[in-house]
C-alpha cells in the first residue's frame, strides 16, 4: 500500500513513453548538430592587427623616459652669500626652490654671519653646501665709530617653520627686562599671545603640553614643546615664572594604562610594562622601584608628578 504512489509516479502509458523517446532523440540531435556546425562553416577572422599596433604604441610611450634637458653650465667663483641675485644663484647650479628661500631671507633683512647660516637655508642639502663651501667669502661688518657705543643688532637665524615662527627681524642686544611676566601654570592661550614671538600655534601647544604634564615644574620645560628651538626659548624664557604648588600629581599605584600612557614622560609602551610589574611585585613604594623600566633622567623629570601612597 505504501509503494503504490511511487509506482503510480514512475509508470507511463505507451504514448508517454514514445514522447519521452522522441524528446531525448531531439535533444541528442541538437547537441550533435551544435558540435558539427563549426566544422562545416568558416567564420570570418577578426583582424586585431590595428588594435595590437595601437597597444604597442601606447606602452612604448608609457615606458619611454622623458628627455632630460641639458643642464646649464655651472660656473663657481668666489661670492658673498649676502650679495647675490637669482641669476647668479642659477649659474652656480642652485635649485629654484633653494634660491627662492635664499633671496626671501635676504629681502626680509636677514644676513649671514658665517657659512653655517647658509647651511640652514630650507632645502639646502649637504652635497650642495659642500660645492659652495670653498667659494663663499663673507665680508666682515664694520661699525662706524659714531655708533661704536650703540647696541649691536643681531640677526635672527633662518627658521624653516612656516606657520608659527619668529619674524625674521632684528633684536637689540642686550635684552631689556620683560614688561610682562606670566605664571605658566595659570596663564591661558590668549595671554600667551602678549609675549613677543609666541603666536596662536605655539600658545595652543604650550597649553596642551601643560595639560598633558599636569603643570610645569620649571620654565625650562618649554624647550620640550614641539617647535620651540633653543634660540626661541632664550628670547622669551624671562617672561615666565612657575608655581610648582599648582602641579597635578597622580598615584602610580592606582593609575590605569590610559592615565599613565597619556603622560609625555611615560607613554603607552612603558605604561603597560609598569602595570605588568605592579601586578607581579605589588605596589610601588619609591622611585627606585621604577628604575628598571624608566631611565634616570626621565625619573628625575617624572618625580614631581608621582605619588606612592598606599
């Protein structure tokens, strides 16, 4: 009884069987016919020669090296780097960008006191400087007798920063006492703009570095602010004082990786090592416990910010 429906499904009448045979025969004939047609019919071959020629021309032009124009003859002779023009620099083989920076420095009142000043021109390479070194003759500056007792003007060296740098102007020496003295740990970025030589970018960097540190311990930490060079620091360092009592300290025995890693004197790599050592040996009690992970110089700078209370 259970297999009757299967038999009924696969049982065919005589007409149905004949129809299946005819259908299979037609399918077989179509397959064979499709295989035999290409043998008896000759299809026209497509001519790809023109296309291949165009492809070859394209790749030949792409791989073809640009012709390098013949270099102008380089003529080197003794010259004063403070008295040059664009034509003279070009004849000496100075690239256009370096020549533009050179002339721009001179046009703004800058003056080279020695050959090292030429070396600091933005874009000047050691090889190019070596070619010019033996030909540079910097004439000494004579001061009239009537002005012998006046302050000597000192040129500010060339600075490669473009956004927030000191203007290439002349400062009188010796410097006068600053008219404004600001406390570094309480001053804001707007007040910093009152200091000569500090622009918006430097002001924001000074405040941001102070927040990362937890406050400045000494004025000399301004040297660690990105972009401030030693000569810049000497100009405005006397305009600041520091109140160490406002420094924010942190307990190294309870600080997380994120809190330690954000501190400029630690970093995330050292922070992970500190937590691993703390988990292994327990809480720290003094700076000596960190000496195996942090250098002595860094520990000395870091000590005002650390607490070891249990």
